[in-house]
């Protein structure tokens, strides 16, 4: 692997003049727009709030095209005003012509440290050769961290040996966010949702976790069969729910669900949610904790292209921990794909998603939506359809 070029002090929000920031008053903010800032396409959004309330919006910057392989950098923009304005783009990880991506951040509430789980592969190793076991190198797992509210980042450290089984081929962290458990005997554990492939091409999901504040990461349980990119939430009482991209031919175009009662060390049988329609695509899921929207049974917010195609970015809410889905709202009717979400003060959720007029990967936008304690959805920044 070539030497990583890190943007250790590439930006500080306090030094960026206001006129240089991306702004938007009463509409969604186009945070990343394909073709800008030296990148052909921006993909794979992830967003999280720091303990100080700063929003960190990650994505992959793809130099040569929309594809998943090649020269891909890990990028970040920050917002200190709830997503109204965003900093200049910063490069967290640029490893020459190699692929650096799949951001999955989590905040350690005890220390405020932001941990960022990532994956890497050689730029000349497409996914097809990695899955076939004929690639020049393997897919590797890395972790970086920031102790200054996301302004600077540590050099990514390789944790492949502790986070990946030797005969696994493809591997992805997230994409999306990790969680830190708040209840039960595993309180404080940071859990990262992941997926992998095995010989023969089958995809499975799994989790990794840390019980020592991010110093070490270990494998949790695997979830199979025929599942892929996933997101985890903690339900009341410390139970984990994993919501998964689904390849099942018997139960197609529906999200898969699995539960863990031991903090992700093992996962139960896969079931399917007939309400959560999907086009076989990544989705995002968070639990709300703020007093304005949270319920004792667990208020969940789910976001994905709610269609058999990658279109119709749809937000759904549940006030009973995902047993039923009470309300839904189509945020963007056109082409749409991957997404991330973050809880903001006042019952507001920030939705960070891919969308476009001709294809889903034209831009990544940020939109605010208010959720009330009954699960009702009020849009604050309705999207204007592209020309």
C-alpha cells in the first residue's frame, strides 16, 4: 500500500470565511455535487453529530467515474449550525490511486472521540475479482479517529486481522453509522454494522464492536443468508435490531430484520418486513432519544428508496420499536439511492441522501424533517425537483 496522505490540519471551520461556505435558506442543501472540487462523482453518504453538536457529513469522492473501484478518496464537510451551512471539502484519506471508503462513524459519548471505520482495496482490484478470490490484494478494514470535533483525523490503522475472517472476500463497514449502546450489560459498547462475501459469491452481514473506547475492535456475530449492507439500532432494554439489504429470492424487495440479545455477539434468525419495500439498496435507520419525539417503546426513523427501483426516497416512522410503521413521506420522487440520518434538537432529523434528475448519483443533499411524539412527519426543507 502506498503512503497515506492525510488531511491532518487541512481545514478548521473557524478559519473558513462565511462567504466561502455552502449556504441554503429554506431548501435542502446540496452538500456534494458531482463534477465539483476535482471529483467525477460523490457517493456513499454518512452523517453524525459530535458531542458539541457539529455535524460531520462523510462521503466517497470518486475521481474517474461512478464505479465502486479505482481512485476513491474519503471526504468530509462539517456544519456548526445544524446543516444550514457547510465547510469546504476536506480529504480525510487519499491513498494515491487506491479505494478508500465505506465510512461508518460512531461517537464515544464518554470521551467525545469520533471513531471512523473504513475499508480499503487496491484501485486496480474491482469488486468482481475480490469476490472471486483472484484480486492482487484483499479488502482491508481500517479505523481512524478525531479528538477535536472532526477538525483533524488520525492516520487510519489496519484492523483487518481482528475484524475479518481470513476466508472472507469482499468486506464493507456500514455504510452509514455505528451506535453506542445505552442500556443493559453491554452499556458503552460501540457497534458497527458490516457485511462480507464468501466463496461462491454469497453475501452475509455481521457486526464488529469495541468495549474499550475504540482501542480494540473485535468480530461479533454473522447474519445469513442473502443479506448485505445494514444498520443497527438499540431498542429499549438493550436489544439490538439490525435492518438489512435483502437478496432473498423467496422474499424479494423487502428489508430483512435480525435481532441480538447479547450486544451483537450473535444474531438471530432473519425475518422480513413487508412494509419496508426496497430495490436492493442501502438504507438508513436511527432511533430518536430527544424528548420531543422519543417514545418508551422506541421511536425509529427509516429512510430508503421505497420502491422496486432506486427512486422515491421515502421516510417512515415507528413509535413501537419497528413492529409497525405509522407514517411515511416521500422526500424526493425522482432517482435516489443511499442515505444517512442524524438526530438534531427539537425532534428534527437531518436526512442526507443521494438523488438526481437523470440518475441517483448527481448530488448528495441535506434535508431537515421534524418528527413528533406520535410519529408524524413535517418537512422543513422540501426538495425542488431538478431541471
